[in-house]
């Protein structure tokens, strides 16, 4: 089957869905809304309006908004999946794993934090096997061990159990999160290398490979922040490298602090493929944020923005390749994540400047 025949329908469908993503101006309006109620009225005028119209106005609260956003992502993924030819569905079966991995990591974090169910679900984006009902069921388990035992995705359950001993010794979920990411992304990468060719392979490698590079950087940074030794951090790294060469990653492992890790990687000639901001600029901006509060969140947000930028660029290239589909799902995920962040911020009356710090979008 030619690439034109293979992608003509699905990419026309996805490009239409891309057109319904919120603009930066629309996001800024939500952030700047004077109240929670004003934000809701703005949402009613957005592509989310039809879903909100199904709720009586007095029932539009943060929990119901969370459900609306989560259901919207589930439906968007399902529409893309159903509209795709079988060969693309095989790839989407693997891509779904990375979204399930993110959801599973969030479930673990909120469970360990012992958040009440309603508050915990504000941070969860159900997808795939991890439906809304299942996520709530998992969070109702008495402890993390019982929750892990109830996870229906065997490949993730086994990965978590491999890192369980370290978690019990340290009470740190970091190795569990890494194990989940490794499982998902190594499965996706294996499929790309074994089954794709031509432009599909090139674009998929670029998008997924950049994500893998950022994950490895986050692992090194988090490891240094936790005071882990280089050998322990190295064992946690994904076995895949895209443009971040092993020798530079190894050099960053020998750094003595988070600051030194960023300075080491910022000197690395990482080619961004035409992205507006250079890799060095992104890392140096992240370093400035870290030095102000000494939290890794700011660095991780900057690295996620790199994935956002890559997805924006790759998603609007040649229409007859996998990139449009792959990048739309990334952009939709970030939009839902941003909306959940805005809802929490508005409900807690956080000033717009502080809400904006945690959003994944172009500044």
C-alpha cells in the first residue's frame, strides 16, 4: 500500500482534530480568567463546550471538569485508533503504552502521597486499559503493594516488581517510575526499528527518540538530586539512545551535582532539527529555574516543552506519514495536562504567573 493511500483518510481526520486544539491565546484567556466561573464560561465557548453542555451549570466543578478532560483524551485516542489502518494500529498499540505508563506513574505518586480519591483523580489522565473506573478502583486499594498487584497490564506489573526491593529499602518510587518508562519506550523503539522504514521510521525515531533522550536526562538529574551513585543511575537508564551519545551521558553521570549535570549536557552539540530554541538554551533556562528554588520540576517542564516543540514541528510536515498521528496524540496529551493544571490553579486561586510555570506550551 502506498503512503498516500495508507494515510489519506486518517491524516485528514487527525488534521481536523488538530484544528480543534486550543490556541495559545485560548489557554492564556483561561489562565487569566478572573474566577473559576469565568474560566468555565470560556471553556463553554471552546471545543470542550459540547461536553460541558451535558452538565447542569451548578454541577460544573473541578471533579467534573477533570472527568470531562479525561474522557475527551480517551475518546480522541479511540477515534484515531478506529480511523487508522491495521498496520498503523499495531504501532498505536505500542504508543498507547507510553500514555498508560504516564498514567500509571501518576497513580503510584498520588497513592504514595496518600491523597484522597477525588484530589488524586485531578492529576490522572485515564487511557487504554487504565480506564476512569479502573484508576479509581486501583486508588481505593489499601496500599501501594495491593494496588500494584491489581494492575491488569502484566508487562508493567512485572517491571514494577523488579524495582520493588529498592522501593522498600528507600521508600522512593523513582526506580518504579523508571521501570515503567523503560518498559513502554523500549517496546515502542523495538517496534520502530523492526517494523518501520522510510519516512515513517525517520519521523517516529525523531519524535520518540527525542522523548527517550529527555527521559534519560531526567533520570540522571533525578538520580543526582537523590544522591545516587553513578553506577546505580546508569542501571536505571533506558538502553536506547537517539541523539544523546553514550559518552556524553556517561560524562554527566560523573558530575557531582544537578548544576554540573546540566552544565555538562549544555555543552553537548545536540542537533534540534530546526526547533526554534537550541538544546543548550533549553537546558540553561532550566538551570536558572533550578537555581532559584532548587526543585527539579522546572527542569522537567522545560524538557517536556522540547517534546511539545518537536511534536508541533513534526506534526505539520508531510501529511502522508506517521508523524501527524504520533504528534497529535502528544499535543492532545499536553493540552489535557495543561487544562487539569489550570483548573487546580483557578480553584486554589493561584496567580496566573505561577500557573503558567507548570504548563507545557510555547511561551
